[in-house]
């Protein structure tokens, strides 16, 4: 795998130096497309070009944290560990505005990024999302970079997940590859979650898949029926199962054993 981190945080920050209005939006479009007619810097599609000052403040914190230094190291780590994957990609961090303005629903934006990676792969990009509504950490950035890269490689190797079981296999492997710290559930809630989710594993209905992965609170917030699950319960179960499966995520891609 050939991976290149493209620094984008300062580019985003400079846009917010302009007053909110058409001048800023026009500069955003020119930056996004490189002055052409197609998207050149794909991650910037997810940013809010008309964001309020809190977006610039969040970018300042991310830059001060050394986010792109962390991302560059994680990108090199992923490139080394996924050497068997025949794919060349650029990696870019983008600040997504999920607070103070309603530009983006975090859960739906995340969910689309799990199942609709074909256009990004075609353009040769991995978008790593940071959120205005969440305080970023160096460890969190590292996990996001590694899981985003692995998810893209998995999608490329195994195809788009159509059913819940396929998406859980993808997400469990991506989190395990990133050595993610969570989400986690205790043993009793894990078994409860498994009992609730098991009848839906072959479902291809997006509201059902969403509720199984994200849990009741996010499901209700976007108008989907709840299933009696805690927040991100499906992701916790997927990570647990990936950890105990006995197959390293790198091996899973190399030998094509993915579900």
C-alpha cells in the first residue's frame, strides 16, 4: 500500500480568516477544486465553509496538538502493516462541523462513510474526520487515521458491505487494526447486545443497521426505531469479536478471509 499524508489543516484554517460570505465560499470552491471543475481535495467536501468562529478555534486546537504529525506517523505505520494491499491513496484530516449550526449530523455522516467509499477510492483519498463537537486527542487522531485507512483497504478488497454482518466485520477489523481502546461493554451487556443484534445480521435495511451499530439515542435522533441498545453497542460487539477471532487484521486482508 502506498500512502501519502496531505497537510490540509492550515488550508482549512486560512479559509476562516475571511469573513463569512460569498468571498469565503468562493475561495472554498476554488480550493476544493484546485480551480478546475472536479474535486481535487476530496476531504474538504466534509468541512463547513460558512462555519462560525468555533470551527476556527477547533482547528487552532487541532493544529496546536500536532495532529498532522501524529497522522503522518500513523500513515507510515499503516503503509508498513498493509504492504500487501495494492492501493495508492492520499490521506487528509478535515474538521467537520457537528456543533453550533446544524451543518452536519455526526451519526449519519459517519455511517455514510462506512458504506459509501467507492467514490473516495476512485479519487484516491482517505478522509479522516475530526469534529467540532469533540475535543481531539493525539491517541484519538492516531486511531482515526489507522481505522480510516484500514476501512478503505478492506472496502477495496472485500467490496461494499450490504448487510449488517458484513459491516460489523469491516468495522471490527478496522478498530482492531487501530488498536482502538473502545467502545467497550461488560460481559453481560455484550451478550445482551449479541442477543438483540443476532436476528438482524442479514438485514440490509439501513435504519435497522444504523440502530444496531449506533444504539437507541442516535437512532431516535435521526428518526429511526430503537432496538433497546446502548450507544455504539454494535461497534463494541464488533470490536470484541474481532479481538477474539484469532486473525490479525493485516492477515485478513492479505489472504482475503474477510466476511
